[in-house]
């Protein structure tokens, strides 16, 4: 599921949400709006120590769900999206988490210890969630990503007082927009100010790294993605990863494509367009044999012949748990892939070269 969401990341899909009776009584006019700098798919409002979280439809940008959140109302959370799990860890608010998708997808050592101590449970993908297990756990909130499947037992869980929150951080178009979701987690756990400070630090570092390479004239040509079924899924130029490649000083082959959606291109076009491309990113595997099994045509691309194929797959759990919050780390990795002469001793946060 996680790999599929990454490759299809930013193919925007519509969703709907039924408001509970409790939510329908909320009057947002009683709260002051909080300005968000990058995020497009949520809003925050504040009244003292209380917050409203408004979740927006990806197409219409209209509010489809309004939920009161605070550290007093959200003490038991099942988080079925790794990108937000990492934000709880960064805020040192792991105690709020009572459930995750799977133990073998965890990276954080303290979360793993909570699992061993029985304080954190495994619930699987939301589409296979057990109503009985969830009801027994008595969560206040379940956080999950929507792809194309309705949440099972949704109405029954809402009648039990469980808030089901669809998190659309994965379709944000700017890298810093993904990171800004930490403000929602901060508001939810009583660490809003700390979340703002963390975000500001990450934003400052990201912008400084981007600025440091913008005057480099030689920009290596780059392709990203891989075959899934009969199509090659690649980020558009306005997709968050397209922006990352540009900010890192790379010349992405499809940088001029518009919109935040992913591109689905035929293999023939990829081979024709990238005869002289220098670097291949994110094939979705960690070694050369896996790459050939997934895509027997891989050897036909120039980066394969030059052994210039890079991916995060050797650090998958770390990548999923951290990278949404740390676009500065992502950017730093890409800068040193594109311009290795800047620091020959650089140690990558997530990426590594696929070796034959």
C-alpha cells in the first residue's frame, strides 16, 4: 500500500465525509483562523487552548469535516499513516498513540519499545480494520489516508464516538506543505507552539539549502519513478517531488508538466525521452536484481548503464516515518546525488545507490 501511494502520489481522488451530530454543533466563527504557509488540505482555528481542524476536499477545496481537537479530547489515537506517526515522535508525544498499521513498518526505537510493552497495537490497513478490536481499544481518533476505498464500519465507529479523520498530506503539492501537518498533530497533543517552532526550523533549513545550489549552472538530467503495470508513473513538474528535484539543482525531464498529479507515461516514451538522462530516482527497489524483476527494460536506460540509480528503499521505514516532516533532509540527499563534488564524505539520510 505504501509503495503504491508513493508512486500514485498526487493523483487526486474525491472523497466524502458525513458529519457527526457533535461536529454539526461546532461554530467555526467562534474560533480565530491560523495562517498556514504551504498546506492546502487542512485548516486550523484556535480559541484559547482549543483547536478546530478543518479537512478540505482535494478538488473543491471545500471543508468536508470539522473536528474539535485538543490534548484533552484526543488521548487515544490510532494512526494508520506512517507520515504522521513520525510527527508524534518528533513532538515526543508517543503516549497518544495506541495503534499503528504494523509493527514491522515502525522505525522509531521508542515506538517499538511501546509495542513490546503492549502499549501499542497493530491494526493493519484500514480497509481490513476489525470493528471488534477497535471498539475494545476505545480510541478517540483514527487517522488514515484515503485512496479509493471507503472506511469499513464507518457509521458504527462514529456512533461509538470515534472520529475518523482522512489525512491528505500525501497529496500536498509542496514539500513544506507536507511538513506543515505537524501543526495539526501539535494542536491535537497540546504541543502546538513546539510544532510551529519545529516547522519554522525545517522551513528555514530547506530554503537555505535550496538557495545554496540555485546558481550552479550544470544541472544533471533526471528521471523518476518506474513501471507499475503497463505505465511508468512519474511526478509532474508541479508535484512535490518535481519541486524537490528543481530545488536540489536537477534538470528533471518532465519539469514543465503542469498540475500536482502524477504522470502515467508509456514505456516507449520514457525510453525515447531519456536516452541521455544522467540519474534515475525512486525505482521503488533497493537492489539491482529486484529492479530487473520489476522492470526488465531497466538496462535500456542510461542511468542503469552508468550505475546512477538511487532509491530510499534500503531505508523504507525511516523514509516513510520521517521524510514527510523532513523535506530538508530529502532536499539535502538530492543535492548530493546531483552534485556529489560538493561533499565527497556526505552521508545520506534516506537514499543509496543501487549496486549491480
